[in-house]
């Protein structure tokens, strides 16, 4: 951790923002280690002008305001007016004057308050929005979680530099776990906002996301969801006895699955549930079979001997044989598209 980040952490009381005695808490707050990690990735310095995407509790914005100092400025954007209003009150209580709260769709940025030296994201868009790039100074940077495949919850973190032609270049990848960033307020954190191909609406909502959604003719994703909801085969395939390490290793495996596939035309499949189980899983499916590995280490399949189960076992073994690489071991590419740039990965 840099001296600037360490000093900011010491100066800004986290509990003031996450559990205020009068304003209370918010439904979701980022863990301290992740905030410090991603502040380091963003490399914000004194005097910079920063655009923050995702106000949240207000704590990360307060840290950024402390880091840039009185000669710098922070513009913090959130689509939820309750969050920007709450954060504004909390900043005012501490006398923070170098931060501006904006209630808007984060994809659009805030051109009127730019340009910016750094854009820091705390929520996950499907791509790097064109507005963020346009609102950066040449040589500025964007540091954000982002989707690395058009399959739900397949996310990572990317840092790019904006060149003189207003294009992002030099993507650097890392791990990240943040909520989706949609164009409307997310009222159900258990269901992804992007790429869900089938879902249920019962007491424990389930969803599935398949890379083969555009195939013609194609199977019905609802059948895939049913196979995984009522899996006939379950087996433990744990990567670690430690819960944090298990989750981290599973995210590495997910990145490997994405990187080895042509995710636009593969059988890559994501599956999950909402309350009370909060399952998230990655794997493969086709018209007659489905198999996924959950973040907790449960291998679920429609049958023990199904084609999808065989492929998932083979990919797990391939990943082990490659010494269990993660996002840091894959290459990132940027693909220009209407509205911005998509990030793709390859092994």
C-alpha cells in the first residue's frame, strides 16, 4: 500500500460511512482489502481530477478526496439518489469540500465536470463505456471491474491508458468481485443485470447464462436451468480448505474457462441463485446436458456421465496441469463496438 493510500485510510473513519449512528448502513459495502487493492491499481496522485463510478457508502470517495488533496477534485457518480444524498451528508459532516456527488447513469460519466486524470469504477459494466474514455485527458487512465465474456458474472478488473487518439490501450488484468452496473437501480442483487437467459421467480430465484444464446437452431436455456436446479449428480471438488482461498481459486478457474473458450460461440455456462443460498457457478452446457462448478466447490451435473460433466472434469484437470493460472496469466484484448470497448481474454 502506498504512503498516500495508507495516510488516507488513517485519516478517513470507515465506520462513519459504513455504519453511521443516524444514517445507518447500506445494503452492500466493499471490503477494506478490496478497496485498498483497487486504489493501488488506480494509482491516484495528489492534485488529480478523478471520476468515481459507484458512490456506494461514500467511503471510497472520501479516500479519493483525501488522496488527491486540496488541489485535486473528485466527482462521484451513482444512479441511486439515496446513496448520493447519504454520501453528501456524510462528507458534509466531515467538512470534505473537494468532492462532487452526481446522481446519474454511470455509463455516461459527467462531462461537465471533466476532463479527468483517472476514472475509478466500483461497479461492473459489460464494457468500457465510450464516455469514460472521451472524458479522460490524453495519458489518463481507467481502472474498473468489467465483464470479460458475455456470460453473467464472468468479471475481472482492467486498467487501461487513454492515448492521444482517445482510445484505451495497454489493458492489464486482475481479479475483482463487484455488483453489476446497470442503467437503472438494481433492486435484486441475487440476479445478474446482464446476460441472463433463463430465470425463476420463486422463493429462491435461480438463473442461467449461456454463451450459445445466439445459435440457430438452439436449445432452450430454460431446459439448462432445470437440469442444474435439479441436478442428479453432485460431488465436492474443493480447491482449498480456506473459504477465502477457495473463492479466489474458483475465480481463477472461471477466468481460465473464459480464456480457453471462444466465449461468443462456446458452451460456456454460468449458473446461480439468490437468497438464501447465493450460489454462483461456472461450467458448460449443450442441448442434452449441463455441468457447473460452484464457488464453494460443488460439482453439479444433470448426470455423472453427461457430455458436459466430462468436459468440465477435463477442463479442471487441464487447469491443474497448467498450475492453476488465473487472470494474471491470460492475455487481454480490447474490441471496439458501439458504445465503447469490450474486454476479452485468451490463454
